[in-house]
C-alpha cells in the first residue's frame, strides 16, 4: 500500500497559499503551417520535418544561431513548432528574424522545394515558465496564451486574404512583447510596421490586445469584427487616436469622417472639420461608413 501511495504524482500546489519563487522568464516562439490539415496525408510528415529546419535556417541567416542552440522545451506540434528562448533576445527575434523567415520561405516555396509550399503563422510572447528538463517543461499560462495568439482570428485572416505568392509569414506579438521590445525602442523596426488588433479565438474565451507584424504584406492589415466595429491600427495611429479620447492629450485640431453629421469623441479645443462622403449602401468612398479603417504599414 505504501509503495502504491509513494508512486502517485505529487499533489498540485494551490495558488495564493504561500509565496514561491517565480519560474524563469522565457521568450516563447510558436509557428503553425497554414492549411496543414487540408493537405494530403502524404505531405504531413514532410511539412512537420521542414518547419523546424526552416526556423533553424532563418535563425542562422539572422546571426541568431545561439537562440536555436539554447532553446528550451522544443516541441513539434505536428503542423508547427514551439520553443522558449532567452527573453533578452526578443528584439532580434522580432527583427530581423521574422523578415529573414519571410525570405527563407520565399526561397523554399519559389526555388523548387515548393512542391509542398509552406506559409507560416508566428506568435511571440514572454512570461515565467518552469524548465523541468522533461516532456512537461515549459507548461504555463504564457505558453497557453502563445498558442491562443497563434490561433487568433487576425493573424489567420492575414494569410487567408494576402497573396499566397508574396506573403509567406504573418506574425502576432503579444502586447507585453510589444511594450517591452518594440514600444521601448529596442527593436530595429519602426512602430508603424505593427498594427494593433483584438486577438480572439473562435470558440474560446480568449481576448487580448496584440500586434500584427507582416514582413511582406500584400493586403489590408486589419480585421472587421462581426458586431460592425473595426480593429487594426498602426502604433502611430493608435497614439494619435488616443489623444482625442476623453482625458487624452490632444487639444488642437480634430478631424472626423461622418456621413450624416459630426461625431465627437471628446472635448476639442480648436477647429473641427467634417468630411461628408457619398454613401452607397453600407459603404462610403474610402471605407465603410462610420467606421475606422485599417492602416497598412509602409
């Protein structure tokens, strides 16, 4: 009886009972191949093997081989791959890695290996995760959220709507990553390359602020919500809009587009101009009537 009891798993520690050290912070990178389940079964193994090799090649070309060599809890997900890395390397994983991964996939898909073309969704997040050195290593909320971001509507919409011959990578970056690595100025990519979105997953109670980054876009970088609202603005535009919200910093000229009158989003001290556009059905020249529009980064 004692042997059977001693063979049981350790009891699960209850939250908020006593203070314990945080697990080490890790950056988390996850990728998924678009339309994997729709491929013929004979292609599945080839894609599963190719994805980590493509990541490794992109890291080497980006002079980030150390990120690959020291990766934590590397796991194939069948249609993708996930691993943890030193979070101080996050700015470099955002850029130049994602741009280089776009180039690597372009080579792969165009120069012949393209008998099995691969387009990838990428998600990046950061947070405390335990490293136990076994198959259970790296489990925790930050990793779960990384996979939710990867499956979220905005990043899926990009690869679905952009030209499959041009856009091979679409990345979604958690707000925490964006604030720490991009907004702080540590990443060598202008803020306007990143588009704010509401990351939601169909059938899941998940909704987080996140940022799209598409190294080679060939379509709009926004998502229209089913309730009629539109999300998806560049970092610079998000800051500009915030200035005109109640309590915002803007106290100068304001401009609104309103098909039937003036829309005020706060107190404006200064001039206000109304642009009345010709409406055809539910659409106005230049966008949906009464809605914001997505901003495509330069």
